[in-house]
C-alpha cells in the first residue's frame, strides 16, 4: 500500500512538472513572438523618405537597410541564389515600397533597358523625343515596377516549420511592405495590435485626434484590458493564427488566418470580425 501511494505521488509530481514546463515554454514562445512584432513594427516606423526638397520619393538609406530589415525575420529564408532588393513605387499622390527578388547572376539594369526599348518600339514611339530623365522615369514606372510585382519576395520567401516561423511569414505576407508610406497610402495603413500596451498607445493617440476621427470612445476604452497576444495553433497540415489588427482609418479587427505547412505556403483569411469602427473625418 505504501509503495502504491509513493508511486501515485511520484506520478502526480511528474505531471505537475510537465505542466509547469509546458506553461513556461509556451510563455517564452509567446513573449518571443510579441518581441518580434514589437521589433519589426519599431523598425518600420523608423523608416523615412528623403525630404521632398532634396530627392523626393526615395527612401532615406540612413533609416533603412534591406539586409538589416530581413534579419529581423530570422525564421524566414530565401532559396539559394536569390537576393532581395526594393523599389519605391511613387504614384504622385501615394507611395509605398515593393520588395522583390533577383537571381545573383541577373543583370537587372540590362533587362530594364531592353524592356523599355521594346515597349517604346511596340507603341511606335521615338525615344529621342524625350529627355534622359523622362526615359529614366518611364523605365522605373513601366519596367521596374512590373518586374518587382512579378518577382515579389512574398512568392519566394520560405518559413521555418514552427510557430515563430509561420507568425513571421504571416506578418511578412500581410505587413512586410507597410512602411515609408506617402500621402494617400496612409488611408489603408494597418498594423498588428500585439499587446495591451500597444492597444493603450493607440487609444491615447486617437484621443489626441478627436477632430480627425470618430468612434465609440466608451467601447474603445472597454477594449483596453483585452488580451491581444497572437494565438497560434499548429495543425497537421496548416497553422492557424489569430491576432488583432487595426486599419487606422477603418477600425479594429480580430482576424484568423490559415497558413499551409507545405509549399507554396498559401495564406487564407478564415475569420474577420470588426470589433470597433473608426471613421476618418477628413479627406486627402
């Protein structure tokens, strides 16, 4: 009888230890994910455009380095032989970066020159009638932007098969180019609400701009104790991630995505619940 009691006690202690270890490991993973979201958001917020009286519509390279940025996504990688570059898509009243890949041996400049010449030939346009600056502009708008979209880094990036890997992959897929925005692009600005502190920061920010935005202030205040930490569920063939997003001029949403755990690592939005409506009381 005494042996049986001792055995039960030992089993109970082991179960408790396993549960405590599991809780600790989960907490560490959760904190690591929040730290990642905080770090990448801070870096994105720090990226600036060159002052318009200098070289307009160009990212200030003292505030952004593509390799430094990609190192934040330490659970993602590109296939061998590919490198990531970026262009800034300027549409006059709006602008945003485009991240794209090229092969190490690919001569992008020669390709863009060829594409531009062929396009002018197709429309029977005499290239000598425009200035070199206008040719350069057209090459960027027609040839580079087209190439960048066709070779978006989102199509090639590979996630580590882990919770952190799929969280970073989802963020890159949805928010990877959410920085250095210009003018009208801010209308669709969005971010992940990764912590209660971030939610409180947003709440205080809107309080300072009551002349620009309308929303239910009491309802927003009632959300301040909401646990907005991402929830990640690893399934056999996919990973489910639920988190909170804010679209600055539209509202706060609870969204769930499903990411396949095999190539091509498709992302599908499974749930989209608006929990607070926010309206901008101005137009650009």
